[in-house]
């Protein structure tokens, strides 16, 4: 009858719940002291590095920023640099801090995280905010890179960035 089916459904549901709870107790651990018995661990975002990474430990000066929409002029001062270090990259020398995580695979460069501060420096450094904004917007769309001597070229969805190697 309908009533027997409902009781059977509830009984099977309860049995499945009890089995799942028992399995969790066995795999995770249970206590009767009101806690889970699990020591919490902290999670950190660590950049994924790839091997080999020809960009690791290098620093480059931005010399040209070209896009399909327009070509941004690079100010003479301050000089802008991009540095690569163990899966992290940063734009240095300007007004704002722009950084991210990168991964290299077969001349492809992928940015997995971008962070940028938003300080307005248009009075003290004319044009710098536009370059920094354009750079941080381009980072997630980085596609490929080539190194020829002391020149680095990064292609992104809307154009190319050109850099010159700088010795520390």
C-alpha cells in the first residue's frame, strides 16, 4: 500500500543517512566532545610554476605597448619594469603595484591571478595610470611570449608588449 511504501522510503533514507554519517566518522574522525576532531589548516594561494621557466629570475623594461585599439606611449620617467620570480610577476617602477601569477608551457604564458592597487598619480606622473591600467587589463589575456637575445615580446588578446632585458 501507499503507507507501507512511504514508511519503507523513510527507513531506507534514514539507513542511507546513517551509513553516510558512519563513513564520514571513519574517514574524517568523530569526537563526542562537541568538536570535529580535525585541526584546521590554512590554505595559501601558491603560484603554479612550470619547468623549465626561462623567465624565472629575469627583469625587463617595458619599451612598447601596442594594441589593436591604440598604441600607448611609454613615459620616459618613471621607467616601468616587469619582473618574473618563481611563478609570480610584477610591474615595478610606476605608481601602483601590479602583480600576478604566471605559468609557462611551450612558449605560452598564462596569468592565473592579477592584483593591482588603484592610486591616482596623474598629477605627479602624467600617463602612468593609463599604462598601468592597460597592463593589468592585458595580463589575464597573455597568450604567448618569445625571447630573442635581450628582447621579450608578449602577445596578448589585443596586441603585443615589448621589453628589453635589464641586469640587476
